[in-house]
């Protein structure tokens, strides 16, 4: 990778961070225009970057890029939307996009499992809980993010670093273009059979343990939900929030 | 062609977004939702490696990840319900008793 | 031949008698003896007096070169190979004379105090304390005199200073008394500082504390290592020792404590500030004669200070109105005489004057105490007069003392003072002139005091019923009066000057031989001075009578004259009344800067030291305040820290 490309990579990530920051609920009126521009700029910049690095030839790549964009964009909305229901819905979109990318990699079974388990079960559970634990109106903890700058800075530094390392490794030729069509060990039988075979033979212990875990989770959830919890009010929920522990003076 | 780097980078971005969301949202449920986003990133990475190395171990790993995610979601939401019942609020900052 | 065992026994009796008396008075007094505590003191001091007299007789009986003996007691401070300081007593003729004077006057004062410290027959508050301190003082003074080396001298020196402080501040609830006690101790301390430096210089130069070796080395002119000792060193030692003498014997400029010390009871003034403690300085210079006579500069300074102090104190005394204060200035003046005597190499004359002065000054103080007792505590003669009728005994005894002090012919003071004037004239005409003027003033102010107190119409302070003193007081004063009348004959030419002869062995090698003004000193030599001495005697007698006559005219016959003089010379009068404003000068030069220094250090302690401690405490608290931000209690803060750490690790890994 050339220096200019590295700089472009970091710049794209910076814009992406700014976009997410602009999207984060800060308790004031969201600046929709700025937010939209930043998001589009980030996504577009990323696609442009990718195209500078890799030759544009295959539809596969374009599809992958589109689905990647959808995934990234919707997960950005997951974490920045001020209403939790919307976050959950956007998450469904993320899951669908990821499932699409999995299909592109030849992991159809996993894609289907993802959609069924995540979007079908987990997200529905989340939505139920959101509905059960909802506060009227828009409570303050949904409207304001907690120190968004630091959080986003950290996250994006992480992402940029990992990506940089990956790209450096890429330049050294570590990751050659792998199989054109996602060839697996037993391509002739299809992905599902392949996974079934491998799970049932090589990783059967892990499978059993996974089942056990699921059982434990079920028991635990039932036990938790039956627990009698008395209300612990302080003065009021707002007062129970308190301040950060910085108010005691040292002198 | 889609290279390994693409999977890894997108996975990294999803993971990073999940981390950022975990760190900056105050709603307990959204915090757990962010962990689910992190899971997505990891699944993508695992599958990318599976494709690169031309085997199915990565996909099996991703399958087990799915199981873990489901388990975690169930228990986490149960705990969130308990916490909500105690303080009648979903604010993560309500639980700062161990402050110095 | 002095017997070692018995001499040691006598010396120890002199030392321990008063000490045991003090302990008995202090321990048994408050509970057991109470109003009989004076017996413990009388017994203790009496034992010391008896032992001193026997000691003196033995010393006189021994031949001249056998009359000095050193009695080692024990090793006090151990050194590496040999002891650094030994406790030893030196007994010679000088010691004998001093001991008899001290213990004799002390015994009479203790007897007097039995009546004085009573209010209508009941013992005053602190009766036991008084006798305990008095006996303790006698012990300290005897230690000073008996000490055989410089360390014991310093021990006794400080101890008498302490007892003086305790006794001046006897009426400690009176602020002026407490302040006077402080002043005495602190001014003494200033002198003692120089004294201590002198002692250290002696040790550094000569390597030993014992009198004998040090004086022998001084006279040979060598130091401990055998090298020649510098003249500057000897002069420095002498001047530093003189500092101590000025402090203890109230010479200029350290005389300011003595007038204020009159806040103590009259017996204390009589004993300590007339006869014994203030003479410690004279004794010390006489004892260290070898050191002083080796430096002509030092001797000149000694003589100058003595003469100046004598004249200055006399001029202050002529305007004072408090009887005890007049007597205090008179003491300073007479001590100046003694110092002058030593300064002109007439040490035996100085000690003779010390001897006679002890009698008549103690008598005068006790008589003043008697007046004070009768006048209900008032002693300023502006408030009373004409007491001759109501206090006949006191009148006669006071008269005897006054005549002796004024130098009336044929009384003790006449002989001793005359000798000093004679030697002063021989040495230096200016000093002699100052001595003569002082003698005139002495006679004048003494009888001014006497006539104002006892002559004229009877006046008493309102509400006071004047009565004569009790038997014990009269007895003591009578004995002292006998001494004032006849003690002078111990030193006259007619009787062969036994006093001076007995001290010859002590001063043989020092004052007598080093005297530059007189080839040989002694009663027998005449060389034209004999007739001159008689002429001087007549002159002194005439001066005394003139002074008495002037006082009589001014204060009995024509009492309007002093008022006229005062109106004419108002400025001078005021200046003398305020004692040449020396106390104010001290205040500005010494006291105020020291107070300021004290305040500075208080501030230093409060702000700087406490500030340092504050800094030590503040650092952890500030650190805690800063670090507390990390312990917010929010899960997400901790998660943030974790992720930040992860980012840093990846960063470090990526860049290596």
C-alpha cells in the first residue's frame, strides 16, 4: 500500500466517524442534512477506496460492496437511533445484509440460520422486552448518548487499525484471491450437508455442549423471570441516577 | 474477486460499530443490541476465513457463535427485566453504586 | 598543717548542711513543719556557719604555704582515658573568708525572716517555700565558693542565678515581681553567655578545668601543648570572664536587673543582692587573678568599668524615692568600688570592702524591711516621714548602717572605702577622682534617705498602724550593726591588717607581684605613702561629713531647697529619674528585636512548616481526586477503558 492510500483509508474512516457522531442522539435537534451528507460521504468514500485497491471486474464484488454498505449503514443506525424500537428494526436489516453476504460466500445454511434465529427469534424477544420495559415518551437516556466522542473515537481507531493491518498483510500477498465460487470440501453435496457432516462428526462434542448451553439458558431465563424483585426506589428514578462520583472536593 | 481483506474489513467495521454503540448508549436494551452487532461482525470474519482456507470449520464456528448469541440474548434480556423491575428505568447510569 | 580528713568533713558539712536543710524545708515543710519550717533552715545554715568558722580558724592556724588544699571528691564526667571533669573542692584562705561571710550573713537573714515572713504572727503563704529556697541558695553559693575547678564554679554560678530568680519572684502572683525575676535571670544569662565562652576558651587553650594547673600555665605563659599562649587569648579570656562578673555583680551595662530585683522580700535583698550573690563576680575575678593580671588591657577595662559604674549608680541614687531602690543603686555603686579595687591590683582591699559592705548593706536592707513591715508594705519615702518616734530600734540601727555606708570616720565603711580610694589615686588620677566624687555622693544620698524617712513630723500612709519589729528581727540587725561598727578593725594599720595578711598567700603570685603601681603592697611599707594615707583618711572623713551635712541642710533645715533645685534642673532631674533611660535602650536594642524574631519564628512554624506538611497531605488527596474519575461506577466507563487499552496494544503491535 502506498502512503497516499493509507492516508485515504484513514481519512475515510475519519469521515465515517464524524458521520456516526453526527447521527448519535445528543439530546438536541438532529441535523439531518449534515448527517445524511456525512453518511453518504463515508460510504461513498469507502466504496471508492475499495475500487482503487481492487480491479473492478466482477459483479460479485459489486454485490458484496452493496450489501456491505447496507450492513454498515444500518448497524450505524442501530447504535445511533434514539428510539430502541427503531434500533431493533435496523438491526434486522443488518442481519439480512449479513446473511446476503454469507450467501455470496457460499454459506447458505448459515445465512438461513442467521435469518431464522436472529431476525426471527432473538429480535422478536428484544422487541417484546422493549415493549414491556418502555417508558412513556422519550426518556433522557435514549435521547442523550453518553460521551459519544470517546466511544466512537475508540471504536473507529480500532476499526482503522485492524483494517490497516489487514491491508498491509494484503499487500504482502498473504491473502490471495480465494476460490472463485466458494469451493468447499464437499461442494458436490451442497453447503448444508457439508456443515451437517462436519458438525456431527468432528465437532459433535461442541454440538452437545451447545445444546446444553441452550438448556441452561432456558432454565436460567425461567428462574430469572420468576424471581420476586421488590421495587427499589430511591427518591425518584431521575434522582436515582445521581451524578458521576466527582463532586467530593479534596480540600 | 472478493478477497479475504474485504470480509475482514467489513467485519472489523461492524465490530467497531458494535463497540461504539456499547460504549455510548444508555439504554440497557440498546447496549445488548450493540453486542449483537458485534456478533455479526465476528460471524462475517469467521465465514471469510472459512472461505479463504477452503474449509468449513469457520462456518461451524459461526454456527456455534449463533448459539451463544441466542443464549446470551435470552439471559441478558431476563436480567434487564429484573433490573427494570428494581429501578423502573432502563438507564445504565442508574447502576453506579460502586463509584469512588 | 591542714588535716585532710577533717577538712573534707568540714567542707562537706558546709555544702550539705544547707542542702539538707533545703530538702527538709521543701519536703517536710508544707505538711509536717509548717510554721516551724524556719528551724530546718536555721539548722542547716547554722551547721554550715559553724563548720565555716572552724575551717577559717584552722586555715589561719596553718602556715602560709600550707594554707591551701584541694579535696577531690569523685570523677564526674568520664572521658576516653581519663575523666573529663572531676568534682573537687579547693579550700584556701580566700575560700575561708568568703564562706564565713556568706554563711554568717545567711544565718542572720534566716533568723530575721522568721519574723519578717509573718503577718501579725501568722506565717505568710509560701513560708515553707521561702526557707527552702533560701537554704538552697546558701548551698549554691557555698558550692560556687568551694568549687575546685571551673565547671563547679559555673555550676554554682548558675545555681545562684536560679535561686535568685526563684526568690525575686517569690510573690509570683504580682506581675511586676514575675517580670523582675525574668529580667534578673535573662540579664544574668547575657553575662553568663560571655562567661561560658570564656570557660570554653580556657579549656581549649589549657586543656583542663582545674584551677591549679590553669593558673600555673597562665603564669608560665604556656598552653596545654607547651606552645606560648598569646596575649590576645589571655585578654580575650579575661574579658569574657568579666562579662559574667558584670552580669552577676551588676556592673554597667548589665546592672539593670538589680533595682527591679527589689520586688523580692527584704531578707532576699539583704542576703542575695547585698552581701552574697552579687559578690560572686568579685570572688571570681579574685580567684582568677592569674588570668586577669596577665593582661594589662583587661585590668584597665575592669578598673574603668568599676569606677564608671560606681559614679553612675550614685548619680541615679540621689533622685530616687524608693528606699530599697536607693539601697540597690548604692549596692551597684559599692560593687563598682570593689571592681575598681581589683582593677588597680588591690584585690585584698576589694575583698576587705566586700567583707565590711556585707555587714552594713545587709543591715540597711533588713532595717528597710523593718520600715516596710511597719508601713504595711509601702517603702516610698514620699508616703511617710518622721518615723523616729514610732520605730526607735529601727532608727538606731538604720543610723549605724547609714553612717557605715557613708564612710563616717572610724566605722567599717570608712576604712575599707578609704583603702580603695588610695589605691585608685595611686593608679590613675581620673579614677581616683571619680572614686572621691562617688564617696561624696554616697554620703549625700544615704543621709537624704535617712532624714526623709526618720526626721521631721510623723507621717504614715493612711490606715497603717506603725509598730516596732519583733525580737528576732531586732536581734539579727543588732548583730549586723556590731559588725558594721567594728568589722573595719580587721583591716586597719593599727591592728596590723590581719585581714589583708591572711589573704596574702592567695594573692602572692598574682595581684601583689604584678602590681605596676606599687612595688610591694602591704601594711608595713611606708615610702612616703604612710603620711599620704593619713592625709587621705582625713580627706575622706571630711567628705563624708560634708555629704551628711549637705543632706541635713537640704532635707531637715531648709526643705524647700530640693524643690528649687529640681525646678531649675528639670531636664537633668528627669534623665536621672529615668535611670539614664537604659531600660528603654535595652527595650529597643534587645527586647523588641528578640520579640520580633520570636514572632517571625511563630509565623515560620505556622506557615512554612505547616505548609510543608500540608503539601504532604494534599498530594495524595489531589491524586485521589484525579483518580476518582476512573471509578465512576458505570459499566460503560470500564468497558471504554478496556477497549482503549486494546486499541493501544494493537497500535503498539502494528507499529513494531
